[in-house]
C-alpha cells in the first residue's frame, strides 16, 4: 500500500520545471520586457527634453569707440570691395594652364591662365604667311612697273626719231599705267592681309587670361581641362569664370542706417569702425557718401564709409560696426566705459537687468548695469566684456544654465 502511494506522488519528467542552474523562463521574459520599457522611457524623455530646448540667435558684445561722448550713432554693415572682378575668357576654350591659387597676390597684366590654342596659332601663322606673300607680290609688281617705264622711255625716243610707230608708244604707255594699277592693288591686298593677321593675333591673345588690375585672388572657379566661356552655355559643364580678383586697396564699409536717424549722418563725417572678428581694434574712418536711396523693406539708407588705415586683417564681407562721431577723435582719448549690445539681448529677471552669455550649448545668466543707450544699442557698464556672445531675445522660460540651440541670424 505504501509503495502504491509513493508512485502516485512521484512527478513525471515532462511535468518538471527546469530548475537546473537558473530562474524560471518567465523571469527572463519579464526582465527583457522591463529593459525594453526602460529604454523606451529613456528615449522618450531624451526626445522630450530636446524638444524643449529653445533655438536662439546670438550677437557679440562690442567695444565702445575711443571718441567718448562723441559717438552719436551706431550702425552695422559689411566690408565691401569697390573694385572686384570675376576674370573670364573672351572666347570659348579648354583650360590648359591655371597659374594661380586662392590667396595669391597678382599684378596688373600678370598671366593667370591659358586656353588650348592650336587652331588659333595655325590661323595666326597662315595670316602671317599671307602678309609675306602679299609683300612679295608688291615687289614683283614694282619690278614690272620699272620695266614698263623703261620700255616707255625707249619707245618715246624711237618715236621722236621716227624709228617706231605711234601705236607701239601708246601700248608702252598703257602697259605702264596698267602695271601701276596692279601695284596699287597689290598694296591694298597687303593691307588686307595685315589686317587679317592683326585679327588673328587678337584672337590668339584671347587664349591668355591676364589680371585686369593688381589685387588678391579670392576664388578659383575653374581647373585645367574644364571648358570656359564668356557666355553661359545653359549647362553645368561650362565655366563662365576662371577666378575672382579683389583690389584690397579699394575696401570700404557699407552700413545700413535706420532712416529715422539718417539726418545725423553727413559726408566727410568722422567715424570709427570695429570688426566683429577683432572687437578690441578700432579703425579710424570717415563717411564717403550717403547713398540717395532707401530700402523700403528694411526702412534703412546705405552709407559708404572709408577706412583710413589699410590692413591685411580686413577682408571682404567681414561684419563691422561703425560709430558715427560728432568730432574728430583724439589719439590720446581713453575709450568710454562699457560695451555695446543689441537692446534685445537685455531682459528683466526678478527685477534685475540680465543678459544670457553663451557658454558652449548653455546660457549663463549675468546681471548687468546699463548706461545711456547709443542709437539702437544698449550700453552695459558692468558685467560684460567685449567679444562675449549673447543670446538675442531670450525666451521667458530660459534660466541660468539652461540648454540652448544656436541658429544663424536671418
């Protein structure tokens, strides 16, 4: 009886759970599900936090000019070149040589590139040969004229002595006239051949590209083997230029002045320029002219400003801020305190004036003390240094240490 009871209590092999060396299978499945849920939750949290990061534009704090209280207006603009050219060929051809690189200084008349010239060289050689042939014809016809004139003199002498007929004398005179006419025709043919040779020389010279003025190469637009044409061919396989040359002595500044303040700007007015790339470097300048045309969309007027000091650090398209001065600056005058910032960079937080300085991908709040504004710029007397990048129009939710995304200014 006991043996039968024990057999009934025995567990069969297919009914056993696998407890050899680990937990049950459902434990592994549950763990995997939890891990997947954790990863999804982390990814969702990261996506949500990234979507909450505001996108902002930035601007650098600018050093104030050395004119003290003489600065009556501030404006921003760019360095431009009054003398710049995209050098191209005057005929269509294949480049065989490009003799410059970006940044090279070139002189007026310096050879920059050459085109394939076999056909034009052959045409030039043929034209020169035609000139020599025409000159030879002139000499031959001149010799014939000399002979005809000698024959005429002999016929005239014989006619006077009665030893020849008048008809022969007239024929000799006609021969002289005809030969003289032929000589004139040969001379005209020689002139035509010389003109054709000159034209062939001009066409051949078109295969050589030269610098139109002295300057610096700022762009290399074509390489050896490419086809260059002065006209657009309507496709992407033909270049319309070889390179761009800029006369660095012609650099000046174009700034946009709000039309509400343009009445304060006059020709020859002293000014001071500060490049965005060198905020501590002040360049003496003066107003060249106020362009008599307004931009309807921006409500601004363009003003041309000359830089009184040339420097290799000044290059085209650099951003620049110009201070228009009421009087001439003093070399020994100390710069006024504080820096200039756009008014949109200064906001109020907890009753204090604050700017947000860009530190990596975060914004650091910094309390500042403001002075009297200059034009459309705020003057920060304390709390900032020139060149520090600031957040423009900080959003209300931005706080000290908050993450930000930097976007290009529009």
